[in-house]
């Protein structure tokens, strides 16, 4: 599981970011001050640091410089309300891997977070085997009973969200938000239903009676866990 540290003094924003990023493969520890951040980093190892620059007790740039001086190469994303080019350059020169200016969309933040987590992950294959399926999202290789299945980018994103949350019902609104990440403000109401239908036609032996990609009426969809 990836463990993310979030330093954000705005309680509402911090809670929203933590909820948006937390999932079966990601946990988020949130702290509001530099002092608490230093304590947390001294006690635990994290896979990614997300640091708000301006804090009540100082600047997280000082913390970032300290982290890099200690030889810690953990990826770091800076959050700031300052959109001046000089501020961005200062943050990157201090050792940040990415820089996001407020306000930002959670979809963009998730995409940036996923990019940094992939960069920090070991370069090994992450093939997922489920029943008759093998899914390798990094190599975009998807198979049922050893036979390759061609999936569109949208179908791949939908499948990934479902299998990463297998055994749990994922609401339609969450799926739309996670699958259509290109910043589009409007997605047709039936786009998700159409994508689910196409994915079933490619993966299920009988799409009319799905064994894996099941509908949870009134909520959304789930990838069923087979015993």
C-alpha cells in the first residue's frame, strides 16, 4: 500500500484531499503544522509528500530542504496559492518534484499523485490475476484464459477503478469522476452505462449474466470477488 503524507493547515481542504486520495491501495496521513510534520516524518516512511507551502508556523520549503539534505528522495508535490513563476522555480530548486497552484481540481491532483507514485515505485511488473483474468495496466496487456483482450483507454480506466476496489460497490458519480479525467465539465449521463456494457462484452463469457462486473442497483457497479 502507498502511504502519503499531507501537510495542509486548512482543515476542510485537507480532509477533502485525504478523502479523494484514500483508497484500497493508498492511505493518507494529514497534519496541519510544520512541527507535527517533522514528528510524523521522523516516525514513519512515506511514498509521497504533499506539502502546502504557507503554514502558521513557517514555510514547508524549509522542511523540503531538510528532507533533501538528509538524502531522502521521496517524491514531493508542493501546494500553494502563489502563482508567480519565481515561487514555482524556488520550490523546484528546493527539491520538489511537482508544483500545484490553488485552486486545483481533485482530478488533476490525483493524476499528479499517481504520476509521482509510479515514478517512485520499483520497476517491476504488476500483473494482477483474478480468476480467468490477468491484467497488467502498466503494459496495457489484458487477458482472459490467456487470450488477449483489446480495451480502449476509457475501458482500461474503468476496469482499473473496479478491480482496485473489488468486492466494494463504487458509486456511479465516483466512477465518472475517476474515469473521465480529461477535465471535461460535462459527461453524458449514459456514457458510463455504455462503457460498462462494452467492457462486459469483452470480458464476460455471457454479458447478459455477468459474473464479475455486476450492477449494484441504486448505487453503481462492483467487481465481484469470487470464492
